[in-house]
């Protein structure tokens, strides 16, 4: 059968190419495998190491955000200028989402979970990417949350109530839990924020008694130490990662897109609940990681969302890592 098919293709495709393929001992690639999915990329995950810890950055797509009103304390013209300086659109920002999976000592830990099935239609690619990276949700033993905004927690529970990581323990910053689970705070919140409070209860309500709260400054898992980084939310947390001589700072939402907020650390995105406090936290952390030449990861930086911070005038610049084929 095969020889008949080959001889037919020979007539159609030309003998030369086939003869060359055969001479090199290469199998003919079926057309279906040679194509990339329509309009898509290769799966969005990227592995790297910090000492003995293996990190996998996992992308959850993006959400388009109009620039108008996005930065609270800057003129739209200055925001557009910053976007143009980074060769980005003048109309809208594609805010990307990148979580981290951490492997060490045979355990799989996540930091934040993406949007699940609750985000923009251009998001929600997390699970496919997570699986493409070779992981299974039931192998996750711990999920650590940086803060309780929907794009970080909704992946923990589907809209229909299903727990996405059936064997995982949730670890949360105690200050974040205290704020969002406080009914008085929810009742006093402006109407626009009530949905965020409801979302936190939807995600964590069914496991509330099992959630483990942590305090900043104390190692919570080997090599993972939370550091209070308030402003974006009251309990917003970043994580110092260390293994042997290697260190990295997981910066969570200390900045939104680096082209805007690493460049201009005093700017506040609308999502910063306390703008001045968020800016002070941002400056302090950016100063520290640039002085220490420490690798960083940001949740909303361009994929794979990891690099270094260089001081640049009154602001900073994010320098991405060089893509490496080996981890
Ligand atoms: Zn976020």
C-alpha cells in the first residue's frame, strides 16, 4: 500500500524532494503534524532554574485593557508616550498572565492560578499550557496565593464549583484573608468592588477552614519566604526564592506592565487599591532587586515574565532573560 501511495505522490510532488528525504533517512512528515494550530502559538510554558528549584512559567493568555483611565496619576498623553517608547499599541494594553509552578523535593507547588473559566475570552489557556508542560492538576500539593484579585485566584475553582487541584492545600497571606473575608469591609466597599469580595468567597468559601494563612518574613516551604508588599491590595505579597547560592524575587503585582510601571515606578494602575503605598512598595523592591542584581518574575510582564531590573534615570528598566533551550 505504502509503495503505491508513495509512487502516486512522487508523480504529484516531484521526485527530487522525496528522493532527498529518503536519502537522509528522514520520515515524510504528515501534513497534519507540520501545521501549527490555526492562529496559535506553541504551548506557553518556559522552564528555568534557581539553584535546585525548577520553575515553570505558565501563560494564561491576556486581557485587553483600554489605556484611557488605566494609570490613575498620569496624563493619557504620557502613558501613550511610554507605550510608543516600548513599541506597543497606543490604544490598548494586552495584560498578560503568567503563573509559576515550582518543583523541588518531589513536590509541585503553584504560585497563583490564573483566571480559570472566569476571565476574558482571550485568557483561560492556563490548563492546556500546564498540561503541555507535563503536569497534572492532581499532582499539585500546595497553591500559594500572592493576593486575592480574580486573575490570581479564579483558576483555583471553576464557575460550577469544581476544585481544580483536588489534592492541594491553599496557603494565603493572613493580611489578605483578614481584609477580603471581613463582612464589614465587604458591606462598606463601593459597589464596583463588591464583586471582588464575592469572588474571593466563591473561590475559598468551600475550603475556608482548611486554608493555611501565613505571615510575612518566615519561610513557608523550603526556600520560599513571603515578604509583605502592600498597596496593590492590603495583603499583597512577594516571595523570595532561595536555593544554595541562587536567589530570585517573585514580584507578583508589584508592577503591572513593566513598560509603564517599571519605567515609571510612581505611576499607579487602577488596580492598585492604595496608590501611594503601592508606589512606595514598588520603589523599595525595584531598588533592592536592581542593587542586588537579583532575577525577578512578574505576573504581568511579557512572557516568560522573568528577567532583571536595571536602574535607569529616575526609573528602572526590565531586561528579559535570554531564552535558553536547556534549563
Ligand atoms: Zn494581577
